[in-house]
């Protein structure tokens, strides 16, 4: 293994929407910025192949329809209250300015008349902007290039470097070369997305999932090992979409799309005539499961009552959401939306993006000095998605600049140096074995443990046994894992992060002694509902290798 060393004022790990915005803002403030991305920021992160929506409070439109406080109330209510009000409030305050930034970068946010296409979803007034975001990441990447951001492609962040309680850089591995990267930085910003591949997908094809399979919880796992607080980690949720062809975009079937059961009966209430509003049944995995359990499946997305104009609009939205391969497949099969409903299903459980993740404040600061976070790696800010990534990427970069201006970086020594040596040694062991198990076997074993012991039905006995199995699996991966090249090596580090977060999920789930459906956290051994016990956020972190838990009443900072 070779070592490549570098220095930066701000190291951004993860080149999605949040990471790009943070890097751009950091350069505008005069910082030397380095970005590590497992792929290429032109097509990486949650918006890899496009995005077609971004919610925002637009004063000139919404002032007469709802107040910022009403939007905040609607937003938190849609998430069962499980969010920090000040985090959502920050997005409401900043989102329209960040939409302006996207327009400045050349992203077409409006229609040909210069107006916003607004859709009604979870707020009392239409607030989700439908826009042509297929090349959003290309535009952000181009802007980073113009700002002279230093981008290290094909580098996965593996561990944070911490000394005297302060984050002073990170260690990463190349996904293509036998190289360990070490960056000494005055501040580190994590923007590595949420955590997927926790459970086996319905088709059992490892990467046939609705969300980015490269989002393996890297930032959350690194931060947890370094001692940072995570929040809401016990919660899972679900995505609905085309059966077998696992793709997102359920919010793109507007107007005209309705969810129906196998008898042709609608699951949800039809939107008001002429209103561009989502069928609320697409937001309820519980309704899907009830219909299926009652023998009224299969379920469908039905466009047979949609006009030609509606179907064209839906195709336009799906294409910008990154569903071009799906649309191409339907075209090749001769599929006609006007005559054939599309069979839909609920996909495997996943981490509640925006709800579960790093505990931050409204400035994007984590509980560790020198560590900042933005995007879906963050928790307690439900449905933050695109505007949350933009808002906190921008805010966290400004906070990092203030932090850097206040002091000097600590030297790379002591515990930080031992961390680098440990990654070098571990990498050499994986690559040096002539025999052993591959990362695919390790991932399948992990997903089976999660499905059997930490999934939809939980109990103390199941969770404790699951933790025992995860500990055994982690030990066996270290003893028997074999990587034949750097690509397989980084896949092993992904699996180890998933195992780490699987343990965190189970530890938090043990403490959540209650049963609710949404967010999903059902305990078979605690079937009674108790609002006093339920209405709280759970923060989890570790000290000296032992997990610690803290309860935060809803509505508090």
C-alpha cells in the first residue's frame, strides 16, 4: 500500500448536492477546499442521474397562502413530529436563496414562461418545485471547477483523524489504486448521504435498489467511531415504486396518477379537480401493506384517466428524476400508460433519510469540534432532501470558515498517526490474503442478519441475538476477508460501515420500547402505545468503545 498525503483548510467527504454546495461556498469564502468522492461528482450522490423536485418557501408566492410557521408545522406533522424545529426552520428561511444559487449555476428551475411549476405534497399550499434537474450534478460539478475546488475522485473516506477532541483530517482509500490517502485539514465536512443496502432487496439482486447503492453510511459510521452523536437511528422507512424495476420517482406521477388495488379501487382520495397534487396513497407504505395482507393486491399506479398532456408531463418529470432507463424499458415493451396500469410494490426497509443521522445544530456543526455535516448524512431534519442539502452545505461551509478563522490546525500526530497506521495494516491484510471470503458473501450475511433480527418485527431477545451475530460477522470479516484488488477493498470497508451502523440501529431499537407504524419501529414485546415514552428523539454515541444514549423530548433543541 502506498500513502498519498495532502493538506486543506476544508476537507469535504462526499460529492453529492450538499458536498458540492459546501465546496463552492467554501471557495467563495477563500478556503482551500478538497473534495473526496467515491465516484465522480459529475454523476454521484442521491441526484446522480437527476432530480425533478425541490421544496421551498417562496415569499412572493406563499406569503398569501401560508406563513413560514405554518409550513414548519405541516412539515413536522408529516414526519410525526420527529425532527428538530430549528433545523427545518433554517431550510424554510434559506431554501429560496439556494434555489436562486441553482439558477445562477445554470439549472433551469422555471418553465418556458419563467414561472415555477409547483406541486402540492405535504404542505398546505403547493411548495414542491418541479424542475429540469437531470443535469443538476453536472452543473454543480462545473461550478466547483470554476471555483478551483480540488477534487480527488475515486477516494472513499474511511476514518476521521481526531486529536485532543478535535477533528483534524481523515484517512481514505482509493477505489482503483493500492493507495491510502491522508488529508490533514483544519475542518472536515461530511456529506456522504444516507444508508442503504441494510436489508435484502425484494429481487435479491444486490444493487437493484431504489436509492444509491453506494450510500453505505460511511459518514455516519466514521463519525460514530470518532465519538460524534447520531440521532433517530432506530427508525426505518420504505419507498414504493415499480415492482421488480426498483426506481424512485413516486412523486413524479402528478397530475393524473392514482394508486389502485387489484380490484381497481383507489387507495387514496383523489386530488381536487385541476389541482397538481400527489396521490397521498403513494406516501403510505402502511396502506400498501394492509391492502396486500387483505388479499386485495397486486397494487398499481394507474394513469388510465390521465390526459395526453398529463402523461407527457409525468414522463418529463420521471426523466429528470433519473428514470430514463425505466422509461426506455417501457417504450421497448410497447407500454401504453393510457391502457396499462403499472404494478407497484413496497421495497425493502431503508434508513429514514433526513430523519436518522448525525446530530447537528442549525449551523451544520456536529458534537465534535472541527466536524461539520450536511445532506442526508444528517438526522432530525425529515424530508430535507434537495433544499436541506443545499441549505446545510452552504451553512456548514460558512460555519467551518468561522471555525478555521478562530484557530490553527493541530499537527497530525499521536492518536491520528496511529489511525493511519491501522488503516494501512488492515488494507494490507485484506489485499494480502491468498484465500478467504469476498465482500459479496459478507454483505449477504449482514443483510440476512438485519432482516432476521433487526427488521420490521423487533423484540429484546431478537435484537440482542442480532447484535451477537453482527459482532461475530465483524470479527470474521477481519479474519477471513479477502480483496483481490482496490475495488474489492473499498467494498469491504463499505460492509464494515454497514455492520457498524447495523449495531447502532439495534442498540437504539433496544431502547425504543414502543410500537408505532410510521416511522417504523415495532416492538413485539412492547405492543402498547405510550406517547410519553414515544415522543422523544434518541441520541446515541460512544465513549471508550461503549455506547451511550440520551433522550431528547420532541420540540426541543
